[in-house]
């Protein structure tokens, strides 16, 4: 099957064929790859590409899929769907719409409290996974309604760590 994916903002042609249970042959941007894979959990898969094993963590996002590999999170989207829906503004709007970790993590620091005002893109929680820290950001301007985690908590993708009430911006689209 042929796909056109946008990965971290870059369009890439992908041709993939499932060759046997747990194996895929793919050509990604002209590079041939044979990968073995197995599901670990609904949000985690183990990949072996060119003899190198790596865990990938997956999370749904309103804009596509968040894929975390080696501590780096990529937004993966269907480029054909994006082309049909027309141009969009870029920038902080690319943030997930909820404060949730991209992979199983431990909360290192809570940077906000209940009732605090937050700006779009402001750091609200720091999590650590695989010895790497990631700062999770406020997806929009608003007010912290509730902090659902504490320092030292083990958290999973999809778990909302901070509830934020969106503040309507005068004269601007709040989406």
C-alpha cells in the first residue's frame, strides 16, 4: 500500500507491505527497510530495524498520532488528508490538546497549581522517561482547574495530568 505521511512537518512517501506475521517491508522516502514488530501494550510496540531494537510509544492526538522513539516525539499525519483539508497555520497550534505524557513516565516536577493562569505553550509538568526529561506544555491559554498528578507519580499516555479551562481570546479562533 502507498501512503503519504507528514512526519514532524516533512512529507514522506511510504510504500509498505505486510510480509508475514510481525514483519513489514517498506520503502520510506526511497530507503528500503525490513522491520519486525510486536505489540507490547495498546500504546507501545517493539520494532527491530536493521538488527537494532527500539520501543515506540503511541498516543492519539486531534492532529494525528504522536510517536515517541528514543525520547523524541513526532507528530505523524496523513499528508493526503491534510492536502484535502487546506492550509493551516503552524506554530504552537501543533501542541496536543491535553496535557498527557507521550510515553510511560514519572512526574518530576509540577510547574503550576490549581487556579493558576497559563499561556499557550507554557510548561506545566516535567516528566522523565528512559532517563530523558520532557516538559509538557499548556495547549492553550486558560486557567488550571485541577492538577491530577503529583511528583513521583508513574503516569501513562492518555492520562490527563493537568485540567485546563480554555480562555476565549478576543477576536481570535479558540481552536
